[in-house]
């Protein structure tokens, strides 16, 4: 293994390695500087205050719910984009992935003018007594809005990588569409689904701009951990740094889990479908 690493590194120009090291330091040094700034003797009291615990629990609860929504809507969207062909498909894909490049605050404004009291759909919901904006539901919707493309992008790529040959074999053996989807397609792309879900959870957990714009910052209701960090920065910088470190640690753990999920190889294993027994004549 060591020889392989040495040979691979030696095959690269030294300036490429140097630039890579500088890029790595650009990411690592600020994180290290933040860790050195933490008031370690007061770390536990800072991160276990009432407001910090409420923000953390709210963030975990809403992020998990948003991730579930991403799975519910993202899996069918990825299947449609990867397994069908229709006019305007590229436009649809661009719109689905748009939150990846939109400033989060723009996404929050879009949600506000859709589900707010005077929004496109919010006025009708208000007549029914349903108030979405500036509620915990708004937090979940904001997080799902920005996190959904991560799952769709990951799963669509995996679906295109595995191709359709196993699905075709399953259909030939008599499996219906639902059976093919449940017993062949989804098991084949399960690693990508897990990885995409983990990344979506991480994105939802760190969401700030859309949440602040659409849900506000009400303690215990809409004030997630990123919002708590922002508020503490003005009143208690030590608490802000400590809570930021918590987010960094969670992000590192999430990225580690995502990378431990082995990427799906196009040459997948045996067909995960057992053909029904042939009826005797």
C-alpha cells in the first residue's frame, strides 16, 4: 500500500502536490484556529445551556424530518430523471438542482412568498387555519428545500451507473414493475441512497439563510443551532465558538459516514431477485 501511494504521488508534478497542500491548509487552518479559540474549561457549561440544548434538539429533530422528506420525494424524482426520457427533462433537472447554487436567503424568500400568509398558497392555507411561516414546519421545509438536491444528485448518478440490465432480466423473469423497483433497483443503489441521505442531513443541519428568512428565530420553535450560533456571536462569543465546534464535529462525523459507504460499482454483484418458481404444466 505504501509503495502504491509513493508511486502515485511521484507520478504527479510537484507543483500540483504543493497547490493541493495549500488548498488543504486553507480548509484545515481556520478550523484549527477556531478549536484553539474554544474556552475549554467552560466548554461543557457553554454547550449545555438551556438555549443551546433547545437549539440542538430542535436542529436534530427538524433535520431528521427534513431528511425523511428528501427520501420520500427525492427517490421518485431521481428515478424519473434517470429512468425516463421526455421533452424538457434537462430543464426539470436544472430546476431540481437549482437550490445547490441559489443563495439560501433567496430560497427562504421563495418559500415565504409561496407558503406565507400572503403567498401563492399561503393565503388559501390561512383560510383553512393553517399557518406555515414562522413555525417548526417552516424550518423543516426550509431544510428540505436546500437539502433535496443532494439526495437526487447522488441517487440519479448511481442509477445511471448501474444501468438497466438487471431490471431487464427481472422483468424477463416475470417480475412486475413494483417488484423490480423494490427487489432490484433500490437494493442496487442502496449505498448511494444512504450516502445521499447522510449528506442531505448534514446540509439540513447547517441550514441558516432560508430558515431565518422563512421561519424566523423563535427559541424552542424555529431557532436552530446555526441561528443560536449567530445570536450568541453578538452576546457571548465564547458560546458561539463552542457551539460552532459542535457543528463542525457533527459535520466531520457525517462526512466520515458518507465516505465509509462504499460507492456503487457499475459491475454490481449477483441479481438481488429470485425468479418465481415456474408452474408445472
